[in-house]
């Protein structure tokens, strides 16, 4: 499935477009970018808010 980003970020329906697998895919892509840009070993902050399952999605991203 293609993940589409717009000027307001990633929009999608939970469990349809916005899934744990897709969150992990985005986190992995970001991690790869960080490494390739010469920032290996630096910290990354993963945050969440009060939206539905936000903390669980953040945890999935942090596991990558």
C-alpha cells in the first residue's frame, strides 16, 4: 500500500491506511535516512498525544 504525505502530513483512516505496519514502515524509512545522513548514534524523540491509540502507534515507531 502506498503511503501518501501532503502538506499537512500523513492522513488516513485508522486500521485502513494508518496501521501499525505502515507506522513501522515510516519509522524504518526515517531511521534509514538518519543513518545515511551521518547521524548514527544520535537520539530521536518519538511523541504522542491524546488521539486514539496514539501512545501505541508511538511505541510501534520507537521499536524500530
